[in-house]
């Protein structure tokens, strides 16, 4: 009999081929339809904002890692993804210097001060967007129509009666770069689900709760799904692996909580869209959800018969 060696090693014992780089670049690939739609509807403004935000995010990440004297890991794609997501969350008319400040804040304060990737409690791109909204409210609420860049109101301000559902679905409406085309977002979401990156529990929890709340309050559920950044937030923001719960039950509660807060803000609040604040608030609850929904350890609580 051949000698058999017992190998003792710490967990995890089950591994797969997924890496941080693969996941990040899968999300970036899924964003290509959304990026393409933003180029089509908003032209060079979309190119300008996405390039500036992405470059600033990468440079800021490099600078913080260099100052902290830790390995430079800008190649993992996480900083690039944050920069792209932030750019897709802002109006096409936003000045260049504002998106640069917002992207630097997203990486520096939203991510690096907590220790970097995997340690941040809040979605960095949404931290940057919230900072821009609080600091430059006028610029962050100035919207332009597709193609002609004429200042106009978003569908959430106009209301369901004055909004066209086909325009909302295909993207020919005013809004942030990445939120206008529901079709592009759905294509990206299907790709993420196919790659196993998108957890359906969070997305379904958000969208299902929005629909139920709309029906209970006499609102148009289709309008609330297509208008604003509900779809974009449910597919690309709420599903962030670092800032969302790790348990199945926790993900359902997380998604439903986001949907509930969104509708409370939309229906009874003074702010037309509450996706950013809803996700950030539920990010703060994530540690509690992980604790409350933690699976019972095998054998725990079982009484031994005498």
C-alpha cells in the first residue's frame, strides 16, 4: 500500500476558479450595453464623464495604496468599476471638475479609509453620488434631454400621466447616464445572472417590493420600475457583494428593505428618487442581517437524550 500523507490546511477547503478580477470585469462587461446607450443618447458628455470618473478612481486608488505602502492592486478592476458606476449615476451635464471630485471621494472616503476592497461598509460609487448630491444639489438635479441637451424634467418629476412607457423602456428620456434605458440594464442583468454574479434574491426583492407598494398606494407599478434608477440600482448597485448580506434570507430582507425605502421616499418624501439613500441605509443594516439570518450550526440547540 502506498504511503498516504494527511494534509492539514485552514479553510476554505472548497475553491473555484472565480477571482476578484473575473468578477469585476464580468460586471464591467455587463455594463457595456448601458454605456453604449449613454453614448447614443447623450453623446460626448457621456464619454467625458465616464473617462474622467474612471481615470480619477484608478489614480486615487493608486495614490492611497502607495501612501499606505501596501501592494498596488489597481489591476483588479474594482477602482475602474467604481468610476464607471459613479459616472453612470450622474446627470450628463455635470461639470468635469465635479465628477473628478466625486470619484476621488468615492474611492478615498468610501473605500480606502475603511481598508480597501472587501472592508468598505457602503457602496463606494453611491457614497460618491451622495456626496455630490449634498455638495452640488443644483448641478446634480439639472437634467438634459437626449440628443439635443435641452434642459428638461425627469419622468419622476413629470409623473406617469406625462411619461411614455416605450421611451422609458428604450431610454429616450432625461435622467442620469445609466438609468434611462431599461432595455440596456436588463441585457446587462441577464448577462450577470448567466455568469452567476447577480444574486436574484436582492434584485427580485427590490423590484417586487416596489411593485407591491405601488399597487397598495394606487400608483402605476410599471412606471415606478422604469422611471428613475430603480432598475439600475437593483441590478448593479444593491447586488454589490461586499456591501450586501451573505445569507440567503438576509438578501431577501435586504432587497425588500431597499424597495420599501425607495417607495416611502418617492410617495411621501420631498425627493423624487430615493434609490441612493435606500441602498446606503440598507448597507448599514447588512451586518445585523448577517447576524440575524445566520444558519444554525449543525447540532446546535439539539438536546441529547439521557
